[in-house]
């Protein structure tokens, strides 16, 4: 993998459903992985900073895992709520910061 | 409140004009960044600066210029050499190391 890739590109889920999405990135020269939430008409806001292989972070209903050896991170949202609707960005920090194109999540009430 | 201020929120440019987008932060961060977002694409790095009086080109620096004369300020000039400047521009800063970036609210630039 040469770039940071996120999948799926967009996602619609019903309120109460749990969901997850993927960030894949080059595993060489890895320094850190960031997850951001970007709500419409706001600026991106950092959710997690992950640095170590096997890291697991949690904030409320949202959690993330990191595998630096194979170059991927998962973001999980448990019991999705309408306020979770946003674009979720991951960014790989190596020598520079490289962003994925994001996963746009819409939670339907 | 600490944060990043970008101005203006909307900016219109005539063909052949240079325009400057302002970015100011009061977070005492050493590193600052400029990104461009086009519809359906991710954030692409234009320029970044890790310390005052020093900056490096990002992935799409052609047609842009920056300065970093003060820690708080990292203005971006979109020159007439940038043939497709219509986009949403985001400025960010970070304390450095593995820490994440803090973002401004963005400037939307359009061509008249």
C-alpha cells in the first residue's frame, strides 16, 4: 500500500446499529495514526492518536484498534446515534502527515 | 479560548490575481500546515512549517507560496500560477511529535 486508503467511502446505518470502517496505510516508517471526526460546517476534530502495534483506544461508544505490522486500523461505533453522522478521517504520521479520503457516515433516525 | 483562526471564510479571486489566506494560532504550536480539499478527495498537503522561518513543500505546492515569520502566523498565497485554485483550504497546527493536528474552520476560494 502506497497511500492511506479508507473504506467504505460512505455508509448509511440505522440508529442503534453498530458499524466499523477501515484505514489502510504503508507500514514502513510508521510513527503515528490519527483518527478525526469532521462534522458538516465544522473543522476536523481529533478522536484518537495511536502509536503502538496492538493499541486499542476508546472514547464513549467509539473505539479504534491499530495493527502497524500489516498497516491497518479499524474504527468502531457501537449503537450509532444521529449525532455520529460525520466524515471520519484517518491520517498516517510518518515523515509527513498523509490523510485518507474519509468515510462519510450517515445515521438514519 | 485557544484555537486557529482562518480568514476570510469565503474569498473570490479574479483571473491573474494573487490572493492571501490568513491563518493565526494562539496554541503556541511549533508546526503549522496548509491543506487543500477538492470534492470527493481527501486533504492534500500544500506546505508545512515545523519552526519559525522554515517551511517545506507538501505534495501540491506548485502555484502556492507561504511565509513563517512569526510562530502564530502561517499565511498562504495562491498565486496566478495556480491554474485551478477553486477549493476549500484548511490550516492546521500541532505541538509536534505524534500529537494530532488542530484545524481552523477553512477558507473557500472561488474564481470569478
